[in-house]
C-alpha cells in the first residue's frame, strides 16, 4: 500500500516539474519576442558612406584623335607638251616663287612656225588693206573684200595658236612653295605623262582628322586645337577651318580640316599627328563622380544626404568624361552627393557621410 502511494507521489511531482518548466520557457520566448519587436521599432543604425559637396568649376571637355599633316598646296610638275628639255632652272629642295621658270622645252620648230605665220599674216594684212581701198572706190565687190578679210583673220588665229604652243614650252611654278627632287635631266625627252618634280606649299600646313559621329554636333569651325608629332615634345596649335558636310557611312566619322602656321618649315606633310580637339568650354559647371549616378528607366538618379537621411534626386546630363559627369539640372551648389554604398542604402536611410574632393 505504501509503495503505491510513493509511486503516485512521484508521478505528481514529475507532472508538476514538467508544467513549471513549460511555463518558464513560455515566459522567456515572450520576452525575446518583445525584445525583437522593440528592436524593429527603434532607430536603424547609420550607414557609413563617402560623398562630395557640389561646387561649380570651369569645364573643358576634349577628344583625342589621330590626324595627318598635309601640304597647303601640292602639285606634280609636268609638261603640257612633248619635247626635249633644253634647260632646268631650279635647284632641288629650294624655295620657288609663283611664276618662276622651272623648265624650258626646245622650241626651235615652233619659233620657225611662228615666223612663217607672222609673214603670212603680214601679207594677208596688206591684201586686206588694199581690198578695203578698192571696195571704197567700188573697184571690187563686197564678197571679194570679205574673202581677203577672212583670210587675214584665219592667219591671225594660227599665229595665236603657235604663240600658245610656245608658252607651253616654259613650265612655270603655279604657286610659291618648295620644290622637291627632280626626276629628269637636261636633254631628256618629256611628255605630258612624265613626272618632273613635286612642288608643295607648307606654310600654313593642313591637318586632316576624323571624329566619331556622336561628336559632330559639338564641333564647330573656328575651334582652336593642339597637336603633337613623334620625335618631339613640342605642342603645336591650329584652328579648324572646314569640315565635310556629311558623315562617312563606312567609318561613321566626320572629317575635319585645320590649319597651322609652319613658318620655320619644321612640320612636314605626311607626318602622323595626335590631335586634341576641345568640344565644350562651360563656366560654373556642376560635376559629380560617375560612380554616384544610378541609371533608371526614365533617366538618371543620385542619392544626396539631407538632415542625415538619404534622399533620391533625379538629374539630367548629356556629357560624361572618364571620371565625372556634367549635371545640367537636379542638383544645387552645396548639396552632398553620396558616392559609395549606393546599393546598401534606401530612401530615408540614416547615413553618415565622409566628405571627399571631386577629382
């Protein structure tokens, strides 16, 4: 009997322990849940980010392209007629003035033809003069006078033709410049296809270069450029004076041409040039680092810090450099733009900004 009471008492004690343990665990879970709820409703921790303060500065954007130096004027000297070279009147590599005699073709045959033509012309002139007097006295008809007058005019035309042929025996410089190496000698027989020498004018000098299609609306005639060439650290200056009226459909580029002074003849045509072409010069421009910009469906956005909270701002911009972006609207001087931790923050998130400078 006593054993049974002992067993009942043990069972009751065990049940009491289990009930007490269950109640204690329930209280602990409730306290933990209250603690978590309190944590959610409390202030969120600040996020450490980097940022820049918006200021204004002068902005100059430029593009670097490759170009080629070209002569201002260049021509290959040739003879208009065939014949033997009687004299060469230039020294290779020398400066030549416009109209200078470069080459003389043998003209003895043409000179003889000219003398013959002049004699015939003189005789025809005398015949025409006598016919005119006879016409006045009505000794000959108008038709006879007209025939003698026509003969005179025909001989005069022949004389002019021979004089024109004689002028072609003298090869003269079409413009001032420097003449190159000659390819013939005195006594050589030349034809209109024979190359005699090159004549070039290199002051001023031309620079031809192309820019990508996207820059075509930002390039204007009159823009000052700088360029360099291999073998020297000198920086040369030039000015754009012309551009093609259309885009090259094969390369999708626009060809421009600039001129540069070359009084000392240091620059040579055919030289490769590295051209620096300014695109814009904007005063009081707002620049921000490119990493601060968030591309969105309808444009671009940035986060700014305002009263310790992150705020989203829509911006507009069309010009972008390697490091910065030019903001045309959306930001004001003094705004603090967040440049790091963009993916970790949300609108109205508390932030602690470390200010950096804009490069």
